[in-house]
C-alpha cells in the first residue's frame, strides 16, 4: 500500500477508534470477528503491540511480511494477538484475520514510511520493506503481463517485480504495454524493497516518469524478408536491424565472436553470422546513441541454428549453461512427475535430471516408464546450482519390459528386445567357472537361474568402462541385482546379454 493512500486511511481509522464508534457496520465490529482496534503502531526502535480479538469460531492470520512476527497465528474464540518487529526505518503492512468466511484487515505501521531517492547500489545495500525511488534504464523485460523487468542506473541493477498500472492496480494488467515500457527507456519508479534469495527487488512499483529511448529497433529482416524472431541458418548469413535514431549516430555494443557488423547506415545495421560448427547459439545485440550527455539503448535478439552435440551424461553435466543442443541417451532411473515428464536418466558416466520431456502429457502419451532407454535432445540448464536438461525432446525410445527370470528364459532370442530382470546373485564366476572383470554372473529368482554375459555400470559403456563394476561396488553373492538386457543363446546356454545394472543391494535394500 502506497503512503499517499495509507496515511488518510490510517487517520480515519484512528479518528473512528477515539470517537468510540460502535456501529455494527464498522469493519472493526464484524459479527463473526471483532478486534479492539484495526491498526497497530510499532516504534522504529523495535518492540511489540497487541490487540484483543473476539471471534465466533476458529480464526487464522495471514499476509504478514517477513519482518513482522504475529503470535499466535491462529486460534478460536477470544484472545490476544501480538505484533512484533525488530528496529527499522518506516514501513507498513496489512495483515488479514479470517473467521467464518469474513476477513478483518489490520494495518500495521512502524514509524513513518518515507520515500528515499536512491541509486541501485543504495537500494541493494538498503533494508527490506523500505520504499525507494530510483531512476535508471530498462535493460530487459521478463514478464509483460505482471510488469516484471530489470532496471540499471550504472551503479547496479535491481529487478522490478510487478508494475502498477495507471490506476494503481497490480496483477494481470499488462502494465508493460499500458505504460509503453521498452528496453532502453529511462524510467523513474518507486516501491518497497524485498530480497528473494539473492535477487534484490522493488515490488509493485509506481511509475513516476518515463523518458523514451532515442533509439529503437523497428524490425528485423533476413534476405529482405521481415522476421520475428531472427533465426539464422547453420551455414551463416546476414540479419538487418531497421532503426529509428533521434540521437547522435548509432553505436553497437560488444558482439560475440561469431557475429560481426557487415554494413551500417543512418537507419540500418546489418550483422553477419559465421557458419556454426557447434550447438545452437544466441546473442542480445545492444544499439546505442547519445544526446545531451546521456546514453540511450535498444536491444534485439538473434539466434543461429547449430549442430546437435552427442554427449555422455557426464559430458553434458560438465557443459556450460546455454542454447547448445545436446543428445544424451540413458535409462529412465526414476520418474519425478509423469504429467510433465520430469525424470532422472542414467548412463555409464552419471545421472542427470530432465526438467520435462516434451509438453504436458507427452511423457504419458508415449507410454514411457522407469527402465526404458531414451534418447533426448535438449539444452544444458541449471536450477539453484543444480544441472538439468531443459526443453528436452524425445528422439528415440527402447521399451524395456519387466519380467521374471523364469519368463525371460521362455522368450525368443532377440537382440532388439530388452527386459528388466531381478534376481539374487548365486555366482560371480563366468560360464567356465573363472573369475572375470566384466561382471559375468549367475542369478536366480528362486525358481530359475540365468547366466548374465556382462554386467556394466550403465547404458553406453564401452571398452574399459565396462570393467570392474562388480568389484568397484563391492557386490557379492547373495546380493539382489536388477539388470537390463536382451536374450541370446550361445552353444545351448541362455544368456542375458549387454547387461546394464539398474539397481543392486542387500536383499532388504532392493525393492523392484
């Protein structure tokens, strides 16, 4: 709530309380819930204040900001609610008490809320909940519906989380288009500071003033055709930015090494992309102009299709976050969310989290399940420091059928059909009774015994990566193991071949 609205409201409530108003229509005296006062004032040196409550049933408190402690947060019938805060400069909050479908609003004020003119650096160093006014340049727009964008004044950058429309309303109001905010505009806003994780934000800001940028990219074209977005082919090409510039000439900020300027005029700049031998890549191009000692900017994005890089899971995890497309193949080790296809996949080198395969419902529609071998193409992403594949598309799948050893023995030989089989290890010797490095073993389901010709650490293992899995993991006779492989017969001996270990452990540890 902005100060210019809050102070008159608060004064009206104070006047009502001190004149002893007892009208049942007053919000302080709802039939379901009554409070001794609907405002709370706290000292800037910190402390507590309380109100009395009488409710017709159970009640609960919501909406308190992090800086305000409300105790208790719920109750039933009559009681006392205490509001506490540490020492701070002026700030306000609105707390809701709900009972029987009715809501009582409690206005909390600590000191006198004032607006401080500040730089981004001062906001970053300042306290949460304090209201700041700042002037800077729009460097990026994250959400047009709610009005989320980035502001930079040269001393730092803050994230604007919500922009009020011209009537002071927040929410789904498309405030970016209402105000006509564009990257490069110089804008003055004010709003309260909060910190979300490591991101410093001004929340639901009021727009005070906008100076439109003196440079604007009107359109983009490739080979004379207007494009949006601008996507260049694998073998390179030119993209032209058609510009309106009211400043002193057009300047271009630093470009990535794969993009150069091939031509420039008073209203166009043409950029040339070199052939792309790597994965997908993209860049944000910043155009600048100057007037009266001020810098004005405008931006556009250009991307270029790249080759898909085949990678092991370990190589994918070691790659940088970006637009490069990677192809990885592995076993679906577990399913975190079948609706969106959030899964963990594993190969011989490691395990990766996939944040969704295709669109909502695609995973289930494809009949995918734990144990299937999938080939995915996607980008290297990251969430809170943890690597993940984003934008994953299913390129191929090898279905894997879970089956008993007894039933496996009855299947026809087929190197293209894979099964997932669980049993207790009865021998770690090969078919000739010798110790081995490749994990040749026998295991049993209690009814039948099966010979495994090679048990490897994961899908895709070759050469020395196939060796020593059993010894390295301390696997012993009597352990339970689940292996994925196909059926073959060699000199009359039925074998599970190409074995990939899905799970192993002591009998009480494995549940398949």
